[in-house]
């Protein structure tokens, strides 16, 4: 990471180094006295993200700035502000030692790159400093600085283990010479700037302000405030000597995110245009590429393939599906769609081709090889005597469902209703993923799946390779043909296709519940609340204890055994643990996993509703202390005082209740929940995600 020249044309993504976790609750530094009079030491690692272009580790001579505050938000010592530390073969050395004291608890913040004359402000237990993303602003940095932040809050012992995370987003322009381009194709300058806005009469309304080059960065969570520095004339640019070719070459920019995690950047009201544009100087002439109003999040990469043809440059968005075996798209039904086709290993692969109701691929797809008769003599799945023997079956049975037979009992083919829901509640974008054309389907929670165009096989040939044809498990209502749900003409294409055709299958993940669910109690709120906890069988039972984002109980609840401890908000998203709205995805929601159906953990908003609208009365049920929560319609639930599990034993049983929500806190290591103690109850926005709490599910 020594130098970052973002005019370079690197084609590879980077792998990160293993993270050093923050100190566990049971470390040798539990006694703060052992740091008295000792100098502060640091150990570092860099979180894996897609924001960087070159190495992901520190190199000889790299420098970071250290800031140390006490628990009152004041300077820890005279030399504790922006203290430079330099990396060498033996580790980190500070220009001036920061001596620790048993009298004060140190909170350590760090920033890369070190900037000696930086403006910085302590705000509570946080540090904010000014940054600038214009190229060549910082000593030793060629091109743009890759701004990173780290913290140890609070510090135990005298060694701060700092995991640096990227505060900027990476924008990659993938440039390719088009087939009709006849000029020399010499690219000499690339400029990114704010684009002009227009009203309904096409009159100019000034440039947008989405692209900012300066702001104030928090060293606690990496968020960058640009409100005071927004400028319509802001731009960043690079000079180069790139000869365009038929093979894609890349130009990279690091940019301040246009939206906070879980949020989306949207156009200004009553205007068109705006957003961000790129100006390419090719053979001495300038070409404009519109990037729209982009949503760029910290630590993420956004790829824009651009094909240059004579007097035009067009952008085709690079589609990026959500990682994971299956994806929660935030659908009303809670349906979980697979991330790739049956027989495929990644989203862009076609996978296997199957005749409808058959579970094996074959060489010949025709009526002569079809298992269930011909077009006028079906022996199974027939509702009309004109087509064969009527059995009234309209949906594939498990033994004829290729997803069920190939992937296992938790998978199946989608029904027509589920496909219609996918059309109605998701945004479909035509484009490419890893060179394969298809549709990116984005749910309301920001999660996405990619459906490639794979065509269909019949007459021993593959047809319609520029289109996509996918089976459902459902017959058409009007005939014994089949419903298939999209091609390049329209994602709503609703036709019956011959059953013997070989077509692809995108399955549904449909796990069977492992516990019996409680009763859904209508309290007169936006959701129904379960009558008892996950792991319980009746209202007064405590049930199970779960770390946030985990679906099984365990013997020890600590930072070292936690799945989500010390992961940033962007890392939780990139790993598929939370969706775009900041709530746990179904894969990491213990209520969804244990109870199935539409059950899930409540959001912090739904908990707030429970607290503000319902009447809470401290009581007991069958000798168990807890709260009766009475809804406005006079229905009620009972929440037992189940205590909390941390680290290896139960605490406060019978005195307090600690319950999770599915909502992540934007700060590291925390999640939202609610708790009650004696006659006090309310939202707890800073629960350590590694502790074992109860879960009370909700459903629509």
C-alpha cells in the first residue's frame, strides 16, 4: 500500500489480509493497572474490501496518525493528537511515545494517510478530521490517497490492535475500443464531475453536488460529512497516455461515498439529469459519459464498462448480485431465491437444462424422449382431456422437481405466484455480469440476484441464446402448457412452452422449520408478535439465547466466538449478513431459520412501536417475572425476564429481559434490541452483538 497511483490500469481485484480481532473479554489485559506508565503500542491489519487498487497491507515507511482520548472525550496527553507512527521491519515506531496511565481509560483512533497539518476535532468519544480526495495532495502519495480509519474502543492493556477500514468507494471505468471506432483512440485525460440538472422545460438548473472532494471523516465509523463542503464545481481528473484497444483497460478513482450504508442516493425532485458524469479526452476531443445519480457505499467497487465508438461513449452498468447460496430480496412472502441456477456454481453460469418434470439432463430434448407423454397424450400433470389423461395435478411433485431431487429437500422450483411476486416487487435491470447478459433483479432491501440469458434446447440445438427461459413448477391455468417468466423482450413474458424443451431452473430455498412456532398474536400493531420466545414452548419459558446474527446456542458468548463482532456495517453487507436496510437477512435470522414461514426477528422500528403504543405492566406468569404487554385492541403477550448470557453463564435471570432486534447499529460491534429491568424498559441501541439474548419473533 506504499504508493497509490490511480492512473494505473490494474485489472485485478485484491484479496485482503486476515483481520486481527479486538481484545477478547478474557484477555491478559483485563486489569487496567498493567498499562500504568507503559507506552502505547499498536498492531495493524487491513480489512478486505474492494476499494483499493494495489496491496492491502502496510509497507516500509508508511505512516499513520494516532489520536488518543480519555473517557471524557478530552486529549489523553499533550502529544496524543495526530501522533505519527511509521511502519518498518520490526513493526510500528512513534515519533513521540504516548505514556498510558491507570487513572484514565484510553480510546485510540488512527487514520491513514498521516497528514501533519490536518484539521481535527474531538467530538465526545470520537475524532473527526478533514480529508481531501484530490490527487497528489499528500506527501509520499502519488495519485489519490486511500483514506482509512481504525479504532480500539476502549483500549485494554497497552497494545491497540487496529483494523483499518476503507472510508472511500472505488469507481472503475472499464474502457474498450468499439468495433466502429476508426480514430487513433488515444485517451489523454479522464475527468469526473457533477452533471447539469434540468427542469421539466429542459432549462438548466445548475449542476448537482453528489461528487464531493472534501469533507469531515469520523474515525469511529468512517462516515464522511460533506454538507459544509458541497460544491457544484467539484471534480477529480487524471492524465494518461492510453491507447484504446478491443481488450478492456481500466481507470480507477477513489470517491467519497454518495450514500450512508443502507441508504440510496436519489435524484432531486422535479429535475432530470444531475448526478455525476465522466469526460473522456480522446484524440483531442471530449466525450461525455453519464453515470446517472449513483449510490456509492464505502469500501465497495463500482464498475462501469464503456465502449468507445467514434463520436459516442455508452455506459452499461456492471451488475453485482448479492453473495450467498440464497438471497433474501425483502419480498412480502419472505421467499428466498437461489443465487445461481440448478447445476451452476456461480450466478452467470447457465447450469443444467431440463425438460419440465424431469430431473436429469440428456442429449435429445424431444417428445420422443419426454417422460410424461406427448403434446396430446400426457400421462401426468394434465387438466384437459384434449391433452391426455386428466389427473388434475397443476404443480410438480417433489420426485419430479429437479431442484428438490438435485439440491435436497430444502430446495424446490418456484411457482407462478412467486415469479409474479418477483416481477411486481423487484427492480429489473438489463445488463451484464462477468461478461454474461441477463437481468439483475433488486429487492426492496437492496439485495440482488442475477438471471443469465441461457436460451433453451430443442431439436438437438440451443436456441434463443440472447434470451432467458426458466421453468416454474406450475402449469398454465388455461392449458396444460407451462408458464415461463422472462426474456429480452420483456421480463413479464407469459407464455406456455413445450414441456420437452430443455430449459434452466432458478430454485427457491425453502427450509423446513426445526421448532414449533408460537401463536401469532395480533396486538393492533403493524406486525403480529409471537406468544413465546424462540426455543420455548409456552409464554413463561425463557427459551434459547443467541448472539446477534447467529442461529445456534453455544457454551461461551464472547468476542472470540462471535460471528459479527468487530465487523463494520459495510462488511456485514458485503458478507450478506445484513441487507440494504440494515436488518439481518433470513440466513442469519434465528426466528426465520427455527420457525420458518414468515416468522422473523423484529426490526428496531417494530420494537419502538411495541414500546410506544402498548401498555407495559410488570407482573409474573406461573411464578416467572416479566412484563405483560397490552396492545390497543386489548390482546396481550408476556415477555419473561430471561436475563442475558455472557460470557459463560446466565446473569440477571428473573430480574431483566434482553431481547434482540434484527437491526444493526451503524457503529462496529453493536446491534439494536430492547431490554427491561424492574419498572424500566426501552430500546437499547448499543447491545454488544456477542452476548446471548432472547428472541421474540414477529410475522405479518
